């Protein structure tokens, strides 16, 4: 998370627990029209929140409630195949308990319960980080948090941060 303005005092909480993770299959779509082969990752999620003031109890945010929401988001993404429902390059249909996906010459057929259709154009770590940020931000309402950064790591040494002001 980039540093704040020089000289401005801030509190920063870093949340990087062992259980902020999910395992999922996906494939990334590339600008040249190609796509990765279907594969999986053990994703790790990290969140940094910051603000310049504390509430009457001396807290930036109710961490227990926030961590519960984060764990819930990770659980939703766990043990499924992630598909970008808004991609113009994929054609998908759902019928008879299955999801069929066409990606160029490839055709995939998955049990419907094993698929999570995401409101994304791609299942990149960039878009996953932004999606999680957007899902978590409303849970900071009423807190003293002014900015949040969410990181999604798909393998050791490869992660994306999405950061924005809250409120």
C-alpha cells in the first residue's frame, strides 16, 4: 500500500491471516485472443486499511466483524471454477444442472454447483482484487477507515493490489 502524505499521522491495520484464502480454478483471457489452459491457484488475500482518526473506543474499525466479512468472501470463492460472466469472448449457458462454456475452440462443461459466475470480464488477479475491494468497502461504513487496499496473490511473488479511498 503506498504511503500516505508525508507528515500526516495515520493508523494502518494490516490483515493477512492464514485463513484469508481460497482455492479455485480459472483461466485468464489475453488481449491477443488467446487464453490460458484451465488451472488452479491457492489464492491468498491481504487487506490494509488506514485512517487518521479513531472512534471513542480507540478503534479504527470493528475488526472482528470486518474479518468475518472477509472470510465470508473468501469462502464464496473457494473450491469452485471462477468464470467471467461479463466476458464478450465467452459464451456460456446453464441447463440441466450444468454450465457449458465456449472459449474459442474450447468447450467446457461443469456441474453447476462447481462454478461461480462472476460479474467480471476476466478472472485476472487485478479484477479479483477490485471485486473484493468493492464487496468489502460497504462494511466499513461508519468506521474511521479512509482508505483500503486489497491484495490477491495467485502464486508466491505474483499479486495485485487494488487501493482506493473509502466513503
